[in-house]
């Protein structure tokens, strides 16, 4: 298909990639394309949320080493490095809430390569603000408006904006989150289920240094994770908690006043980091597993949570979305450099090949872990504790798990290896 000529340089073909959704996945894709292709591609990100300042968003994510390498290759990491906390080691315990001691069944030292931690904790607002700054500098067109729908034709897709205007593009990428309107409009099926659990998150201030240690307490209602944040806050040190509870219990917890909520956090958090205080209020998210039956349709591709949603037990949802962005950018860039249509069926097939197996595998692993650990039956507890103890004695297996958590197993897109496209 002959692309439209560039208005100012008729000899230069110009492709137009439209991205609906300016979350971390959508912005990373837009930036990666501009970074590699410059003026050969026009990239527009549409999202009503672009009208808001993201920097107040205090939710924190565990970003795997592969994702950090990608952000470094895209020139974004330096802007967030000072506020990012490396995870230096991790311990796993398995006990009931009332147990007086929580025996440690598994320990990990967190380096994927010497001097390279397997993950960092970063705050969502800081990451989004850094991506937005880099997108502006690279010339990504940021439109603070939603996408209402689209019409695919053989050679282009018409993008219908929520303000009534419409624009033509070579490819439309749906990065519009778990309840993707565009995925639905494309008629792409969704296989999945809701968990009877919610993920409660908050930032906890504490007196003592966590020394970069992440702690995962497997409690009968689900995992309670304590993830280290960069120093700061009223008590000098801070951690993020991701706390899985049954839905009814989560609703009761959210209804508590501040002191009672703190007392419940304290029962799970423990006193090993000294006196604690809640720096943010508790917020709960419904938890679900789901994966799109296809990752695209004619001139439409799904990215991030629009393509898959997984349990946060391993902190991998956004990391999968960034891996999608790295893989899709690679397929598009390779096609453009070969003079091929970046919205064509070959690019979709390459993207689907690169991402499908990895996504299904991670979804199944997180689902299995949640079922195994959100369970108080004695035989199950004995078996899983035996399993954890065995893994703890096998350095090769531990190393494999660390590389898996770092997003560096299987087919790793070039950006996630830290290479430029
Ligand atoms: C409790 C909890 C803890 C988690 N912890 C981690 C973690 O530690 N590490 C990790 O990797 N992942 C984690 N995750 C998963 C992570 O939060 C998600 O995977 C990630 O935020 C999805 O990013 P996204 O860019 O795909 O979608 P979103 O962040 O959902 O972004 C979608 C964007 O699309 C926009 N949009 C919606 N509709 C339209 C439209 N019609 N047109 C234009 N724009 C539109 C929205 O405004 C939004 O900005 C966690 C999830 C939960 C629930």
C-alpha cells in the first residue's frame, strides 16, 4: 500500500500510528516509535487523562529489570532513577494471621546481573510524568481526547474522536486498559474470570530502613506484600503494601476509620521496621484474570491491559504491558525499515507470535500461585512449604525465578535487552 507522502517532504513516506490510551503502555509505545523512526512516522496518543497532571498518583509498581533497561534505552530512566528504590532481596513467609512467628521459607538475593537489581519500585505519577516529558521532546502528538470508535478499511483506519472529529491512520493501537472499549468494538473475545478478592494498596511510613528488602507474607486470605520505596515521608522511610483480601473483608477494611485501618495494617506488617503510619489511605482494586482471544484485528492491535489482565501476586501486569510495547515497536520499526506496511497482517502476526505464549504463561503462573497460596487447608500448606523449602535449596532454580521476575526469560524484545531499535 503506498503511504501518504509527508506534507513537507514529498519524497518521504509518512505512516501514522494512532494510540488510544496514554497509560504507561501506550506512552511507551509512542515514544519507542518516535525514538527509532523520527519523522518517518507520525504518532498520536489520545487520552482524556492527558489533560490532568499525573504527578500526584502515589501508586507504586515493581518494575522488572527488563522494563528498566527499556526505559533506559528510551532515555526516560534518568528522570526517575533518584526516586526509584532497587529491590535488593526478598523473603517469603507462609503463616496464619494469628501465628506468633512467621517462618521464612524462601529467600532471594535480587541481582539479575552483578550490580543490576531484578526490580525497582517506582511511583506511577513520576513514571507517567517522565514518559510524558520524553514524548513531548520526541515529538509524539498528545491529544487530551478519547477515542469513541473506529472504522477499519483495507488500507487505513478511521479513528473517531470523542469530540466528533475523525482522523485517518495506518494502524490504531488500543492501549485503553482492562475494560477496553475498542477491543469490544472490534468484536475480539475475552476469556477470563473475576477473583473473589480485591487488591488493597497503600503507602506506609516507618521508622527503620527496609534496606531494600521486599517481603511477601502468604496469609490464608491471600498474599500481603511489603515493597520498599525510596526514603521520604513523615518517619523517614516508606514502603508500599499490596494486600489481597476477600471482597467482603476488603469492603469492611475500607470502611474503617484511620486508626482502626492502621491497626489492621500493623497486624500484618509487623513491628520489624519500628513504628508505622499510613501515608496514604487504603484503596482497593477488583482483581481479575483475562486474556483477549486475539491481540488484534484489521488495522487494530491490543496493548497492555487491553490485551490481558493478571493477578498482582507477582507484580507483573505492567511489566507485561511494557514487553508488549517493546515487541510491537520492534515489529513496526522492522516493517517500516523494510518499506512494508506497519499496519498490515504480517506485523500483527509477528506481534502475536512474540507475545501470546509469554502472556498466557505468566497469566497461568500468577493464577496458580494465587490458588496455591490463598488457601488454608493443612495438606496444601504442608506441600507448598515443602516446595518453597526445596526451591530455597536450589540455586539454579532460584536464578531462573529471578530472571523470570526480571522479564528476561524467553524471547526478549531488543528494547528489553537495553538495545536501541
Ligand atoms: C493492586 C494492583 C497492584 C499492581 N502492582 C503492579 C506491579 O507492582 N507491577 C506491575 O507491573 N503491574 C502491577 N499491576 C498491574 C498494573 O497496574 C496494570 O497492568 C497497568 O497499570 C496497565 O497499564 P496500561 O497502560 O495497559 O493501562 P491503564 O493504566 O489502565 O491505562 C489505560 C489508559 O487508557 C485511557 N482510556 C480509556 N479508554 C479510552 C478511550 N476510549 N480513548 C482514549 N483513552 C482511553 C485511560 O484514561 C487510561 O489512561 C497492579 C495492579 C493492581 C490492581
